[in-house]
C-alpha cells in the first residue's frame, strides 16, 4: 500500500525583531522607531527649540519696564505696522493672483507654458538681495518703469508700496505651488455632474472647486504671510529705510544688534515671533474648521 507524503507548510514567521501578532509593530514603516524618533527630536531641538529658547532667555534679562520700552517705542511700533500690514496685503494679493496663475497652469495649454511654470520658482532660486536691487532698478525714478510712473505722481520705490511689491514677489510661489497639485488632483467628474444639473460656472467654482482647494489656499496664504514677515534682503533696497515711514521690523532688529543692544533686539524678535505664531495658529484653526465642515479628516 502506497502512502503519499504531504509536506507540511511551516507557520508564517514575522519579520526579525517584530513579535508575531503584534499590531503595534506591524504599523511601523521604518525599523528602529525609538532611535529615529530620538534623532528627530534631537535635530528639531538643535535647529528650532534651542535657538528659540536662547531668544527668550536673553529677553528675560530685561526687566518688565525695559521690555515694554524696547518693544513699544514709536519707531518700533511704526515698523510693526509696516511689516505686518505689508505682509498681510502681499499675502492677500498672492492668494488671489496665485490661485489665478495656478488655475491657468493646470487647466490650459499654451505656448511657453513650461517657461511660465519655471518662472514661478524664480523667487526661490534668486537671492533676495538681487531681487531687491532688480525691483529698485525697475521702480526707481530713473528706472525702466518708475520713469513713467513718477511724472504721474505714482512713486513706488522707497515707499511702503515698494515694500508690498517686494513681498508679493517673494511670496507668490508659495501659493501657486501649494494650490497647483490640488487642482491637478481635483475630480473633473464632479464639475461635469454639476454642469449636467444646470449649475453655472460661478456656482461650480464656489460650490465644487473652492471648498476642495480652500485648505491649500489657506496653507499657501500662511506660508506667504510668514515668509513676508521675516523678509529682509529684498526689502531693504527698495524700502528706503526711512524711520517711521518705510523701516521694517527686521531692520530695527539689525540696527539694535549693530548697537550691541542684544536684549532689545531679542525683545523685538520675541514680539514678532509671538504675533506670527498666533496668526499661524488662527489660520491652522480655520483650516481644521473648513475640513470638518467639508467632511474630511482634520
């Protein structure tokens, strides 16, 4: 009588170092989670947390009266108004025209499209000092554009308007590059369905497209706004740096450092840091609220 030998299949073994049946271990994508987390926290501390802590510790060397005097002098308050006001205006302008530019790059084909797409990244690659000098050469009274505007009473260089233009230039790519991939991934079938139901173009944009891209728009706005607040190189050339008129807060900080007033410089920097953090927190809260209303996970 012949007997047939049936090979037994060995039980499935888990990967080395991962206990069998461990759901928590199965979720790890990279090995050595504790080690990589430790390196991440160390790197974040060295790059972000320790410098910010040093900023606060230096500011704490001032008394409360000295701190208030340093951050509320008329010249510093004027620089706050210009820095935050110009940054907000520039971010709003970039929000509108960045969306328009991203829409054109995604939805239309035209000659030179790749060149236009590459030019969007120019402010990323161009040194900020070069950008400031170029804008000044264009908008000054003897510049290519300014020589035609100043006779009409429009002066852009060495005014707050020049600061806004410089901030628009350096902040535009943040909105375009944030919104562009979201528009590319948008489902056109939803737009076609809305069209078949009789929706107008305006209704399709406001009811279908805009809710989908709003988180990306807010993210681009926040990035452009944060970038504009700390901008220095491209602004000092076109601003004119006139106290109480066209002097930005980063220049105030540089001036205090040159006068060896390190505590005063860190005090002004702390105020900018706190205001920027609060504004970014508000924007992130708006993003989470919009996602909840849209039914997406926050």
